């Protein structure tokens, strides 16, 4: 027998316990320092992880056909990401910024005057409806109209200003995009090894680690399929319908509808419903009725039809938890919170489930 004897674990002594505490403290310190260093690229790292998980099935299929060419498979998958995600996003983004600039200028020069539009809308609203609004909402209909027009004007200016600021932050965006694509390549190529190493470092039982990793990937895939894909489809349909009806800034409003569709309990109706009402009230009956019907039976139905097909019961989280975690994530982290919020909620639920199960097992064994 030439096998080397495995080192036997030694009993813990005060010295070794102190060394272990120092090691844990040092580990925490360097981990916090590393997190601080990479924090400026948190968004790039997060979306690289999201893209990797979303395109993992495609990567795995290519790897089955070329098992000995990991670098080539990772490169081909990355090219698919660029062709299917990055290039279309650039095209839509450039069109949106152009429309945002024109819309912003129109608002500033009063070419688009929401106060005037509000007066036109008031003129066609039946007097009886105005009296009801005065009785139950506000006694001064003109004041209500003035506040509404001011709110809409400020909303348009914020949307347009944010779109314009994207171009002003082009360098930072390009750097973050480069980091995301670079990291995506290595996550695609070495993702399994990285996951295994992380799992080995986490002090949990194997079944607990598997439960957390499975929940993590499931929630990200469900969010990508059930939120982002649905938002893209709804935004495209909304933009096409606006363009068909010759409503100005169709691409901009399509993007805005896609963003609002990401927020549970809000959806695209916050855009197309007021526009439909305005078109009907100002005499554009055909356009208003068409937008109303297409909004109800096409744009809104996408969410009801596609989401169950794409997601099913993947997340196994109550709707109210998804709503609160998504809104909370968006308010704290912006667009990154769309992913982080539901993931943290899923980890929270999983941790408490594991804790409850372990406690129940401990109580049974003690009795």
C-alpha cells in the first residue's frame, strides 16, 4: 500500500480556536474589501449572471455537440447574446433617445402644451360629468385639470431627461457593457466550476446548498421569462400599435410601456388607457376605439397568456410577495432591483423553510 495517509483532524485547542477566529475575521475583511472594490460594477456583474443563466440551455446544447471546444462554445453563445439582445437594444435605444430629444424640445417650446390639451379635453366632457367630478373629487375642475397637466408635463420631462442622460453617460455605459460581456464569456465557460467552488466554501449541508442554488437560478429564470420577455413583447406591441395609429414618439412610449409592465399591479394600461380616453374625447373616435380594443385584447392579454406559459409555477412565491419585493427592489436599486428584489425574497423564504424543517427534526429527535 503506497497510498499516502490522510491527515487526521486534530482536537481543537485554544490556540487553534484563536487562529480560526482570526482567519474568519480576515476572510470577512477581505470579502468586504472586494465587495467595495467591485461595487461600481455591481449592475454589470448582476446582468452578466442573469444573461449567463438565461442562455445556459443554449450553451449546454452547443456544448453537447462540441464537448471538447469550451472556448468556441462560449464565444458562439456570447455572439448570440450580442445578436439577439445587445444590437436590438442599441437600435431601440438610439430611436428612443432621438424621440425623447424631440419630445423634450416640443414640451419646452410649448409645441406640446398639456394645459391646452387639458382644456380641449374639458370642452368635450359632458357638463354632467364635470359636475360629478366637482362633487366627488374637487369643486374646481380647472384646478384638477391644471394639476393633471402639470403632472403629465413633469412626467414627460423626467422621461425625456432620463433618456437624454443615457447618451451623456455613454462612456460609463460602454465600460459597464464591456465588463458585462467579458464576464459573461467566462461565466459561460467556467460557470459550473465556479458554482462548485462557491458551494464547497459555503458551510451548509449538500441538500441545503442545492435548495438555495436551485431557488436562485429558478427565480432569475422566472424573472427573465415572466417579466423581461413579457415586457419586451408588450413594449413592442404597444409601440407598433401607437405607430399604426400615427401617435407621435411611438418608440419612446413603447419603451415606457415595457418598463411599466415590469411593475406588478401597474402595467401598460397606465399609458394606453389615458391616450385612448383623450383620443375619444377629442373626436378621434376610430383611433380611440382601436387603441382601447387593442390595449385590452392584445397588449394586456400578452401578460395573461405568455406569463403562465413561460413561468408556470416556477417561483412558487405568493403574488403579493413578488409585488412587494419587486417594487422594493426597484425603489432601492433601480432596474437592478427587478432581479435582486425577487431573488432576496426567494432566499428569505427558503432560509425560513430550511430553519423550520431543521427545528421540527430537532424537536422530533429530542422526544
